[in-house]
C-alpha cells in the first residue's frame, strides 16, 4: 500500500535525479512488464472486440441486443472492480487476473468502435452487393470487413493508448509494472517526484510510439 | 390457432415485439440471478449497509464536485486552445495533452505525493483525490468544450460578421449558446468516465465505494455479496448517467 512521506524535512525538498540511475533496474523491469502486458491486452481485446463487434452488426435483433448488453455491462463497471473481483474473489493470480480484466474491459470499447465502423459503411453498398448476387457472407468478407478495418484505425489508436494508460492499475494487485515500481522507489527513497516524472515520461513515450505505429499502419493501408 | 395468440406470434416479428421479448428475457435473467444469489451471506453484510451507502455517496460526491471544478477550469483552457495567441495556445494544448496521456492513477499519485513537496504542506487524501480528479476532468472537459465550440458551423460566424457584430458579441450570442447545447451529452458522458475513475482514489486511501467494500470485506470476509453490491452500485450509477445522455440526445454515441 503506498504511503505518503511521513515527515518532510526541508532538505528533502531538493530534487535528486541520481536516484533514476540508481534504480534503473527497477524502472526497466517495470517498463518491460507494462509493455508486454499492454501488448498482450491489445491483441486480446482486438480479437474479442472484433468478434463481438461483427456479431453485433449481423442482421439479428437478439444478437445485437446481446452484444450491446455485453458492452454496457463491461463499460459501466470500473476496471479496478473487475480486477479486484478476479484477484480477491475468484483468487486468480495477479498477472492472469490483470490480463483478463484489462482485455475484457477494453474489448467492450473495441466492440463499440467496430460496430460504429460497420455502421458508417453506406447501406447502399450492401444492397449493391446483394444485387450483384453475392451472399451475406461474401458481402461481409469482401465488402464490409476490408473497409471497416481501415475506418477503425484512428479510433482504435485511442483505445490502444487507453490500454497502455489503464495498465497502470494492475499495480494494485501487486503486478510489478511501471507504476508499481515507481511506488516502490517512492517508499524506499521518498523521491516520489523524480520517480513519477521519469515514469510519466516513459508512459508518454509509449503512447507516442503507439500513435506513430498506428499512423504508419493507416498510411500503409490507405486507399490510393 | 386462436386469434389472440396468433396476434402475439405476429407481433414477435416486429421490432417492438422483439423489444418486449428481450426485456422479458432480461427480467428473467435478473430474477434467476437474484434467486441464485439468495444463499450468499447477506445476513453478515446487512448490518453495514449505512457504511456502504456512505461510500457510494462519497464516490458520487467526488465525481460531481470534481466535474464541477473541472468544468470551471476547463473553460479558460479550451478558450485558450481555440482563441488564444500562438504561445498561449501551444501552452494550453501541451497541458491538456500531457494530462490526457498520463495514466489517471499516476496523476492521482502525482497530486498526492509530489504536491506536498512543491507547496511544502501536507495534503490529506480527500483533498488530493478531489484535486487530481478535478485536473483529470479539466483536461478531458477542455476537449469536450473545444469540440462544442467547433461544432458551430463556420457559416454562422461569417453571417454574424457580415451583420457587423463584434467578435465578443459573436462569441457570446452566436457561438456559445449553440456550443453549450451541443456539448451537454459529451459533458454527461465525461461524468460516467469520471465516476469510474473515482474508484482509483482507492489507492491513496480515500474511503469511497471500492475502499469501503474492501474494508468491510477485510473484517467480515463475505466477498461474494460485497462484490456483487460493488458491481451493482457502480453499474446502476453509471447506467443511470448513460440513460440521462440518451434522454438528452437519442442519437449520441457514448465515448468515454
């Protein structure tokens, strides 16, 4: 449990950046945990979200309602609550619980992005496909999915950045990610300011890298 | 087949009929869930209902207070980003984007751990929670307000200019009233996001809903009913706000 520095002496107020180098190992291990946890959740939530979003866009009333119930249920309960439920109530160990909670949470948002992407494709295209004699599956496979995948790249970018940001929560169930390590350094040295600054910069860099990668992806698959 | 039952079968083919069937199904699932949960240790938990309710109330208070403070702070930020001279505009943009790109938990820790170092006085966890949530709300609401200001068609501003209105008059009488109306759904949507974010101030020891549930669980050890109450409390609160958005604008796509 993080604690505030109990007694602040005047000499503590000075900034000492050397602790960053001293604790570089902790920063590095926390950074790697954050990176692979986010990467795994990005892959997982994309798969689950794409599947749910596509199912929710099929011309079936009850399927649509079922998927929207799924997203409403997951979106309206905070991530920490899900995380604590998996960890404390179901007794799943820290890292699987974090993966599960983060993937489920973000998959609901991805599903909504996918549904909106499919809805933005003009209805006339489906009619055109039908009149050309294509079946529903062919229309889905060759008409809707390729267009949807391009449309959803920008909103997906913000979802992926959100995953990186939300992964900071897993420290609360003792997964030793970047935020957790920052807390440890703060407890050990009372140098919370320096550690938090470094961590903030690292998160910022991760987010920027994500945005750059998605921009490259968008450019690569743009229609010419 | 009699006429009445045939009418029911017919009505199930329509969107309205399916809607009713879906609602019936949801109701049945809820009843089945309640029936399945009847043997949980409710007796153990019942005595602490006031404590839990207080926790939920604190979460609501935190969300409402910080969205209010955040909205007050967000207005000058958004105006600086939209209308400010270049330097001010870049500064406001940098501030908003920085806060938006840092994890919410880090912002809470920032305010709780490093604000005392900067101002040289202790900050208690409630003040830190209110402060950090307000900072988060301000950054996100600034974007909402900016989108609202941009949502007023350019042609209206040009029309106002040709009738000879001053820039201040255009802003106060043409842009602002329409922008405010357009930004209401997004503003309420931010309240949902903020309400969920209040669960993070658990980490600095504020006795909000999540912490009050975990505290009671530590003494009573009745995780299933308590976490059911926890999930229900958050779900009902957020869902209610969501419905409020739908009531304002049925076509609004919730993004939080």
